C-alpha cells in the first residue's frame, strides 16, 4: 500500500510550478518535464545558474513566485 501513496504524492505535485531557489529563474520546459513527478530529496539542476537543489525547494520557490505575481483585489471599506 505504500507504493500507492507514493504514486498519489507524485501525481498530486505534478502541476506545481518550479523555480530555482538560488536565482529564482523559472524552470525551462525540459527541466519542468524532468522535475514534475519528482519528490522530496531528488535534485534538479538549474539551467540558468548551474546550481542543484532538491525539488521540494524548487516547488516552494515556484509557489512563492506565483503568490507574489498574483494581483491583489482592492480592499473595500465595509463600514459604509
């Protein structure tokens, strides 16, 4: 049953964007294809800076870059 959990974890993480944690450069399409099903301590090498990091850090950086790029809705004053 552990193999099924492993497959589900890989499948769930497949569409999270990847960005290099060192230089914050987004992953190229070939790097994304290699890294999209990787988990935890498997390493990816950045094509821009040449540094390698675990794929978890790539996903975290990808999520934080997406969160910064999202436009924020204006806050309305609810007292009126």
